[in-house]
């Protein structure tokens, strides 16, 4: 609207200028009185000033209107943009808060896990040291033998053989040619003996555990199986059953570890058959435990049968003694009945002969109080009705 006003003013100014130019060009009529000359420059200057003022005012008004419109548009767009930005950023802020919470939890868990990992690392180091020490100890023949004997003792005690049978470690026996020493001799209920040997070769097995290449490991395991086979053959040649009375014709070859026997059987599938042909039973801790548990049950049954006669004699003696006690009880009851009868007779004598005279003292005024009469005992002892009382001891 302001622009139209400015354009209108410019057009009016242009028309005025055109009219002024025509007036200068038109011939003036002769008159007796000359008109004063028209100062066109002043008129143009006045019109220009008026037009400039109007144009300036219109321009300023247009600028103010445009500025206000721009401010309102900017504020509206700013509010819209802020609202849209808030709408877009609120989910992000929520997710950032959740992420911060998750990071805090992860940091807490990491701190806990770090402590646990440190403790686990310490335990693994201790386990590694213990394993290394055990591995170093097993390389010693004497230490390995002592460890095998301890494992054997643990299995025997776990089977509960200590209360029910005797076992002797490192028993030395000899025949005409040589002296031999089995690791354990288990006594059976029928005075038989079961021989156990725990001297297991483990050098090749330990080398297999140290090997890093699969081929080397398989080769050492094959050597381990061959060593176990050779030991079973030599153990069968000792013929321990000929040196003990009533001993089964076999010897138990105890291997103190399940993996020792499992790896040997994996490398040599005919190992068990070869050992049994030489009258050697290869037993791991589990197998030996099962065998000794069966022996312990046999000892329990043997002890029960062995003491059955003694238990019967004790029962018979106890029965006779109870019968004697019952006789004494019956005698005591009879004497109690006699005592009650005597007491009742005494009460009757008092009432019929003594108390009558005492009451006369009260009648003549010598005594002022009544004399209490004794009461008769009506109950009698219960008789013992037992067939044992009719026995010969009565």
C-alpha cells in the first residue's frame, strides 16, 4: 500500500512538470498588464521537497511495517522451530539419559568384574603353582609312589574298610627265589587275601601332558599305554596268589587316576584283555571303590553270622534273668499283701479295744479332743500274671 502511494506521488509530480512545460511553450496574449514571471525553479524545488518528504515518510513507514512483519514472522518461526526441535530432541535426551544410566551400570559392573577377575587371576596363579609343584613332584619316582599309596589309602578308607577288615600297606613276602612287596593286602571274611599294587608308570603320560603338538601327544600316550601293558605283564609274573593262603588267582593293578587309565585304553584298546590274560585286574579309583564296597558288605554279613550264636546266648540269659526278676516282683507283692492284712488287723484291734477306752476319758472330762481313728487300707497289690513265674526257678 505504501509503495502505491509513493508511485502516485511520483506520477503527480511528473504531471505537474509536464503542465509547467506546456505553459512555457504556449504564446501569451497581448495584454496591457504584464503578469509577473513564474519562478519554475522554485516551484520544482518545492514539489521535489514535498515529493521527497512524502517518499521518505512512505519509505520509513514501509520499512517499519516490513520490520514489524519480519519480527513477527521471526518470532513465530522461532517458536515453531523451538517446538519442532524440542519434539525431535526429547527422545534423544531420554535415550541419552538411559545410555548414561547404562554406562554407569556398566562401569559399576566393570569395577566388580575387575575385582573378581583379579581374585580369579590370583587363584589361577595359585592353581598354576600348585599344578606345577604337583607335576614336578610326580616326576620323582618316590613322590609318585607315595602319592599313589595315599590315593589307595583314601579309596580304602572311603569304602569303609577300616571298621570291617584289615589292610596292611607295604607287606613284604618272599619265596624261594625273591622278596616281593605288594602295596596293600586286603583281608577277606573267609581269611582270604586280595593283593593290590599301585606302582603305575606315569613318565610317558606326563610327557604327553607337556606336549604341544598333537602328534607328539599321541606318541607319548602310546608309550604310556605300552608302559602300562609291560607293568601288567611283570605284575602277573610275580604270582602273588602263590604266596598267600586262600587268595584269588589275580592281583589288582591300581591306577590312581581315571584319566591315566582312560588315555591308556584310548591308545591301546586291547590293554584290559592283555592284563586279564596275565591274571591282572586294572582298576581305577572308581572301580576299586566299588570292589571294596562289596568286600565291606561281605564283612558286615560275616560279622552278623559270626555273632548270631553269641546274640542268641545273650538273649536266653536275659530271658532267664527277667524271669527271676519277675519272681522277686511277685514275692514283693505277696509280702505287701501280708503287710496290708497285718495293718488292717492292727486297725481293727485299735478300734475295738483301745479307742473305746480312750473315748471314756473324754466322757469324764479328762480329755477335750476326739481321737482320730486310723483308716483301713482297702486296696491290695496287683498280682503278676506271667507264665515265667511257673518256671523251675520259682
